[in-house]
């Protein structure tokens, strides 16, 4: 009698019904995998609480989708693919966030197929590799530090190349990503994405820029993740 509560009204004799115990077991393992992946992602990464919560429950969501289509991979992928039409937010995420989402979905798919051991093993291997790459600093240049540089200049200053010499001296790479007017158009605010050669030279960089922008406001901060992340 109790098992009938969890039977679909369209179930037929030829369609397998997922037992309640197996359903709970798969969802529980998927939730545990999600927590592991969320903790791995938080290791040496900038993150938001909402993204970590999403990453923690995503394997369970995919797991349930796969189980409810009775293991039919084609139908499950089609249904899960429909979820991608609805973004978590209106802005695209970083490549790192998208990669974490794909890992979580893959783990949930394996768990939904019933291969719980493989799902846990896959998550542990990917998690260990992720943390190893983060610790080794894969893709980052030795000794360099990424920063966001904001410089305020007067409207009559030709800002296009005025800071090139200074940036070449203190940074290994510099890109002007935004120009904004302020103070009723009498000032410009420039935003650069830079990579410092030496973090200890940060004050020297600011002093050199102040000599060229009329001692107006200059700020150096870490890369922001709120505007372009999930």
C-alpha cells in the first residue's frame, strides 16, 4: 500500500518503477557528491554563497531527472538540456564556473544511472585533480598578481597612451576594459585589468600614475567576480 504512493499514474507493466529505498539512496549519494564538489570549488577560488548552494544540489537534480526517465539516456539528456535554456542569472559565468557545473551534472548523471561507486570515484578523481591544479597554479605566471586598476583623469587629458610607459614598467600585461564619464563629464574613469610583475611594487605604480593624472583618484583592487559570475 505504501509503495503505491510513489508509483506514477501512467506507469505500466512494461515500465520499471524505481523503488523508494533506491531512490533515496541515489539522491543521498548525489547530495553528498554535490557537497564534495562545492567544497572543492571553494578551495582557493572566489565564489558566492548562491553558486555553492547551486553546485551542491545540482548532482541530485540531474540524478532525479535520469531516474524519472527510467534510465533512458536520450530522454534524460533532452530533459536536462531543456534546463540550460533557463540561466541561473542573466550574465554568463566564467569558464571555471561552467566547468564546475559540467562536472556536477556528469556526476549526477552517473548517480542517476545507478552507478553510485563510479559516481563517487569520478567526483573524488576530478576533485583531487582540481585541487592539485589550483595548488600548482596551472595557467598563472610565476610571481605575477592580477589586479583591477581604476584611474580618474581630467577630460582634457589624452588617456589613450599616457599611461603606457608606466604600465609597461610595472605590469606584464594591461588591458583597458572600460571608460566612464563622471562629475557631469568633467572627469573620466578608466578601468584596466592588469597583471603586476611584483605585488610589492603596487604603491610605486600608484605614485607613478598620480604624477600623470594630476593627482586624481587612483585605486588598485582584486578582480571582481560579482558582475560576470553565476
